[in-house]
C-alpha cells in the first residue's frame, strides 16, 4: 500500500485540498465552541525540527493534543540523527513506532528520502524548497475573508523562496493568478515557474505586480540558512518593501499576508503589518486549524 505523504501541495488532489480548507473552517468553529473531538486518540506524531520554529511547532503540538493524540519533539541533536545515523534507518525505526512524522529541515531531498523509507505519512513542515502547510492556512484565511480564491490575483513581493514556491503550486492548483515581483537575481526556480506558467507571472517591478491585486504577500528577505547574506540581501531588495505606498496600488479591499516571522522596516513597514488590511495573525492561527484538518485526513 502506498503511504499518503504531504511533501508538496501536489501530493493531494485539488478536491481533497479544497475539502481540507472547508474542514479546517469547520474544525475551527468546533474548537471555538468548546466541543471535544478526539479522532486521533492514542496516535503519535513525531516532530523533527532541524530549524527554528514557533508557529509550526506550536500548531502541530496543540493540534495533535486537541485531536486526542500526542507529539514527540525530536531535535536532531538529541537523537542519533545528529551523530550521523542514516536517514533511511532513522525513518524505518521512527515510523515503526509512531503514526505520522512532521519534518522541518534544510535540503528538500532529506525529506523525500525520509518519506521513501517511512511506513507512515510524512508531513513537510518547511524545507529550503517548499512550505505547503503555510499555504493551507493562507488559503483558509482568504476563503474565510473573501470566499472562493479561484480567479483572484495575488501579488508576491520579495524573495522567490520556499513559501513563494508553494504559492506558485497553489496558484495552479486553485486557479488564481500569482504576480511574483523579485529582484532579477532572486527570482524563483525557473523549472517551477514553467510548471505553473499558466497562473504565474514574473515582474521586476513591485508596483506593477501589486496594481489591482486582491492580496499582497511577502516574506523575509533572508530565510533560515541565509543569515550570512542578510546585508547583501537588504541592499538587493531595496524597493521591495511592502509599505503603505505600495499597498495603495492594490485593490482597495486587498489583504496583506505574511507567514511570519516578519522583519518590520525590511520586507514590510510597521504601518502595513499593523494596519487594517493585515491578516497575519489570523493566518498564523489558521496554521492550527488547517493542520488539524490535514492530520485528521492523513492519520485518522
Ligand atoms: N510561518 C512559519 O512556518 O512560522 P515558524 O517558522 O514559526 O514555524
Ligand atoms: N522563508 C522563511 C519562512 C519561515 C517560516 C524561511 O525559510 O526562513
């Protein structure tokens, strides 16, 4: 039997992803009503974090607990992974004892190798290449506030990074337009752009990309692992800060999104992230609800 992993959005059919978004909205209401719903009683999710995390860590931990299950937090340094035990062995051992594994790591291939040897579902909690769980929460947030996302225009401003890559996949799958504005040297992976070309348009100019958009979204200019490029990136991305002048070019009802953590005064101004168009904290909370829907689908 093949194991259903969630490595990128393409691992699930569009209809299943849409159902997950609807289910996330239902589970959110259920939780807020105080109802107890524990379909994952006695189930365990192993969480392996090779990079820092606030939202992903807390949302998976609390999500599993609310669904009646539990988590194990396995930092590479506390396990034999840090001493070089092969991922192929680690995957077979851990997956023989738990019901699911969530991994945040650097090289995407480490995640796919783990998944190849795992006997239980593996969830991508962010790699250098993709962050699909973030997109579940982002789409849930759009649907809650604006309804169907099909046909919407979303402007990505800044670095063509892992979150941008998952946005490009989402644009094709959910059929919205994604305008991606980056400095020329920081465009997203061209192969991925080609795969999503019907829905993705590249721009050098942030102002052109955001004009009339329904959502303006950005992310840090220096992702985890790129800390030593901070200064060169700050210089390269000048002109790509989402400030009030840029937001004013988008639709008057446009939302501002950011996966967080945010760096005020860099990729976004304080005024925009704290302003009334910003939905960043709803997005962050929705990580919990969207991943509960995902966990229920994969593990129940
Ligand atoms: N957005 C997001 O994944 O946040 P964390 O790095 O805090 O998990
Ligand atoms: N692009 C960022 C996202 C953090 C959630 C990073 O990889 O650090």
